[in-house]
C-alpha cells in the first residue's frame, strides 16, 4: 500500500474516531450496566405478589356478561382484585377494557382517587405523592403501555425511591421503577438503545434513522483501526528496543488495546446493528398467520358461568389472579398465587399436560407439512434455553420434514408456542445472541462464567474507547503555531 493511501486511512480513522469515539465508549459502558440491571419492567410474579386474594363470593357477573360492557369483542381476559373489588380485565383491539365483576359496570375511566387506592394496595403503609397524569415518560416508552394510556404516576416515600404507574383504563399498577433502576437505566439501557422519550413516541422515524446510520460509522472506525493496527504491528522485525509498536504513551496503549479488543468491538457493533434488521438484513420469520387462533380452536370465548369460575378459584388457595386461555376449542383458567399457578379445565379439574402427539397434529395442520420427529425435552437445547428467566421445561419439540428443518417448541401444559425456529431464526440466534450476548455453548450453561467474560471484554472495550477519546481530545486542542 502506498504512503498517501496509508495517510488517508490514518486520517480517516482519526477523524471518524473523534466523532464516534464517545459513542463507542457509551455503548461499552451502557452494555456493561445492562448486563446487571435491565430496563425497568413489572413482571407477572411481582405483580401477582402485590395483589389481594380474590373474593370469589363477591363475583356476581360471569365473564361473558361482563364482556358485553366492552366496546369490542375481547381477545383475552383476566380477573383480579382492583381497589378492593373483583374486576375483569379484557384485552380488545381498542385497548384495555375493565369491568366490575360485582356489578357488571364498566370500571374506567380511572379517577386519580381510584388510582391512588390501587397504588396504596400495591405498597401498603407507604406514603405516596399526589397523582400526576402523563401520557408517557422515559420508563413507559414501550408500545405495550399504549392500551393503558394515560397513566397515573405516584412517587413513594420509601427507601427504594419507588415510582408506580397506574393504568387509566384498568386501575392496575402496570409498571414499577426504583431509584437504582432509573439511575442504571440512564447509564445503561437508555443510551445503549437510544431510547430517549422524544425519539420513542408515536413517531419513531428519527430513532430508526439513528440506529440505522450511527452504528456503521462506529463500525468503519473500528475496522480501519484494526486494519491499521495490524499493519503497524511488528512481531519479527521489531522496532528499536524490541518493541512491537512504534507508538508511545496513550497511542501505544490505544494500539495494543485495539489489537486485543478490536475484534470483539467489531463483532459486537456489527451484531448490535444487525439486530435492528437494517435494509432487511437478518430479519427473522414470525409464526404463520392465524396460527395462534388455530391452536386455540377459535377466538376467545368468555365463560357464561359464575358458578364454574367460583369452583375454579376455590381449587387454588390464596388465588390472586386468574387468566383464561384456549386450546383445541376448550377453555382453561390459569389461577395464580404467589410462587404458584395451576391450570384448570372447564370442569374445574386440574388440566393434564397435552400429549406431544396432539400438539404435533395441530402444527402439521397449520404448516401443511409432514412431521419428522416429535419429542418431549427435559433439558434446554441450542434454541430453547433460559436467559434471565429459566426455560419452560419440559417442552414439546416438533420437527417438520421440510428443507429448513423447521422446529416448533410448545408448552405441553398449555399449548402455548414458545418458539418457532427455521433458517432465518437460526441465523439471527447465532449472529445476535451468539456474537452480541455470547450465548453459545458452553457459556450458555455457565452463566457466571459468561457474565465474567462479558464484563472483562466490556472493560477492555471501555479502556480502548477511553484512550481513543483522550487522543481525539488532544488532537482537537492541538493548534499549530502561527507563522
């Protein structure tokens, strides 16, 4: 390579690095924080643990009667205590629709006083601030909250600095954040995903442009640095005093760290960029259209029997919440209590696991392809495994006899689809989960070792990006003497 071309590459790396160095540093720091503190989200177990025991004797209207109070047909439903009374919570195409189970009247819109009661029920004995009504904020940017907007927000005077978000449609607490989660979010998830509220509103076009074009700039910077670092490295004919690098001071550390961590930085940036499917790259396939309804055996059909619901709730001590589901035309009720759940059939008897062969027949009808193999697995495999939460096991694994070796994973307890894997999904699993999260054997089975390795690599990346930022700052401050 000629000297002018080398100089051009050095200048390109320098000025691209000045622009992208801080961005890469922020991504390494935020990725490390995300490893230990995820984005705030109220999971089902936490929500159920804060609910009061369902009063079955107070239920006077059946789910079918209550559903008539909704403006559109429900797609699913739950029942739980809200403000000291049992209430049905239906999901419809128009958003959340809640109905009192004791009067059959619509629950919403939720007043600030009712929202305050729900917040006090969630955190009994904790002083709460006056309610503030918002449409969205930094911790409710997800589209899953659209069905509950606007939201009533309460600040709790507890040691954790808790903030509660109550739905204006259902009167339920739909999110909870703590001071630690919010601080970690501002350092971790928010800058890592560029999830700033103005960019994640109804119009996300600006956000999509940023995640489309910022990573390639960082990628080119790292790629040029890696190429130039290798070109300047001497392992045989060394520089004076036996050195392998011609640089000194900060440049020397930047050179050596780039050689050590540059490859990881390159694959990490590439896999993170591809996770957003730029220009249609690395897109994964979804379930065949209508498959969920075909597995259910038809649309959601609320029960018209109050007595059946009471008998079902009586089977589970300390029942806090119950949710309906369907499979093959039959309705089931999953009754949840803290640390436990039980699935009951439409005779109020504990439901039996669905045979894998029955699930395979349903998948064959959906796909229109023959089945190659059906098995019940009791251990995680390469495509069905736990990350932050344990994998659902046992699971039915159904392989199709097609050219892509399409494989379905279903929960035999409920018939719920856990995953559908074909070639595009396999590619996404290895490029994103493998390269970006280091989810590959044997690290998948050794979470402590995986976290330690990611931490070490992130610290190396932080040091590499920091040296680049120092060099960039020095270059910007450098001024040539006046003639």
